[in-house]
C-alpha cells in the first residue's frame, strides 16, 4: 500500500474511464471499485485513493436507461416484426431481457461516471 503522503500521478481520462467501466479503481486499476453491487469502496485497498466521497447520484440510472432502451427497443421491433409467438411470450421475454441488461449495465455505468468525476476533479464530491 502506498503511504498517505505519496501522491500517484493521475492517469489520463481515457484510462480512468476504462478502469471505471471494468469496475476497478480509477487511480491504480488494481482493486475493485465496489464493495457490493453498487456500493463503492471508501478507499482503494491497493493504492489508498479516497473514493467514498464521490457521488454520481442519478447519472448512472439515467445512462443505464439510455443504453438499455437503445438496445432493447430496436431489438424488440426487429424480432416482433417477424415472430409468430403469442403476445404473452413477448410480454415475458422483453421485460426479462431489459432487466438482465439493466443488471449488467448499471454497475458499469456507475463505475464509468465515478471515474470521470474522479479523473476530472469535477463537482460531485461530498467534500466540496
């Protein structure tokens, strides 16, 4: 672990975003960014970077809805155009597909947004 008085140079924005998208610390990229599904760690166990004060608020759900909607709706329209399955199957399949995508995209969206806030030193911190 790096000592408290040592400051690591900040990685470029693209590297920090890629690390956040993968759920890793935007500073070192070695340890996980989340303690649980969407609960971020207070500080990185590998480099000691303080991350608990960063807040993405409603940005991650907004981005998730945007991404999932742009995937599910065109897919649904193109499949439904040629399918012959009953309506009840559609009413089961498409919400399940959307739910599965939301569960996959949401933590990645939050990691991406947290890393952008961290890398740009943008307002979004409880310490401001």
